C-alpha cells in the first residue's frame, strides 16, 4: 500500500500551491501530480470522478513510483479536504500518523481570488464577485453546472474558523501546522524553517520561494474549455481520461499546449464598501480562529490594494 502521510489541506488561494511546489523540489519528498487528487473527499463525489481519482487503485497509483518509495514524505495537496465532512476522518483511519498543513488567509481576499478560480473551473458563471456573493448568501446556485454546490457556497468557504475547529475536533493540535498568507509572503525563510521542522526534514535545500497559482489568468476559448471540462455525456469518459492524462503528464509538449490555452487577465478587485461588509460578516469567525490558534489576525482587517 502506498499512501501519502502529509496533507496540505487548504485553505484555497492561501499559498498551498507554492508550499507544495517548494516541497516537491526536494528529492526526499514526493508530491502527487496533480497536486489535488481529491480522493478523500467522498462527500464531493462528482468532483472526485471528474478528475479521475475516485478509486483507491487510481489514488495509490499517484504514489506508485521509485521516487515515491524512496521519499521520506509523500504529499497530497487537496484543499477541499478542509471543508469535507469525511476527508480528515477517513485519512486518519487509513494513515493514523498523518500530518496536516493548513494555510490561512484573510477570508475576504481569499474569496475574491477563489471566485476567479471557480469561473475558470466552470463551477461559476457570474463574473461579478459581489453578485455571486449575494446570490450565494440567498442560498441560490449559479445557472451553470457546478461539480458540487459546496464549491460555490462562498459563505462556507470563507468560514476558516469553523473549518479549523472541525479539523481540531479530529486531529490533535501538534499534528497540524498552520501558515498564514502574510507569513508566506513576508517571511518565506521563516515559514520554510518551521515547515521543515514540523515535517522532520532537513532545512536544506532551500527553495527559491517562487509564488505560484496567482489569480491572473483566464481560458482563451470558452467553447474549448467547456468541451474539456463539461463534455456531452457520450464524450465524458474519453475526455475525462484525456484530462487525467494532461494533469499527470510531465511532457513539455503537453505543458506548452496547456499554456497556450490561457491568457493573462488583471487580478480581481473589490470596493472598500464591499470589503467592509464581508469583513463584518466574518468578524466573529475570524476572532474565533485567532483565539483557537493563538494568532494575531488583526492584519486581516486592514485595506488591501489588490488580490493575488
């Protein structure tokens, strides 16, 4: 049996891709390709099936290599596990000594950036974040085909205090390592030292601390994107296999083709009035999170100029 023992479980748009890539640069760590297989999120069944790792055999295949066998640590970076009702419980049942890394970010910045990713994933069809937020508050879904309604439940995704509290109800605090987005951006060396210490890895080699997965891209062709991510029923199986191949391939040709499918787009921004409303909405949850982790999260209440 080959399973990961480190889970970088979220939050989304809080630096988990950068963290996973920094770890993946090491010879003694194996990060799955793709970073987010979603296997343990059984309560997101369509999401798991869409990306092709909904069986134990397919999932274990991600770690069935010489490099994975020789690695000191094997990593799964699926951010949806932070919100899943079953993922952490089932991980602990299968991997009792699992370690969890949680990246946290001001929920306002997180949501604005996350909304862009849901547009890209075709789970969302409303390009204006404020309208999407108000719709979600009213308990309504977009007029598209989200792989799971919870993916576009923006109030849920922003409740980091509630999500972390649920995590710590299952996992002891010493097995959970917390990194804030501010620490990641401002003090990456310190973050790296603490992370490698938590994972009992040598600090060397030190990564270049590149920032990954910014919210500044959009697909070039809506028709092609829909074909590859929401194909008609008769094409679902072959397209799903092709999608899985493209996510796991290390071919430079595949990577170049995928790059050409995207265009650069300015980062999303919101008004200070909307920011204030969102900040007030999450104030109690944020204060609970700070108390739970003994963290000073006052920086989350300061103005932001843009969203990464």
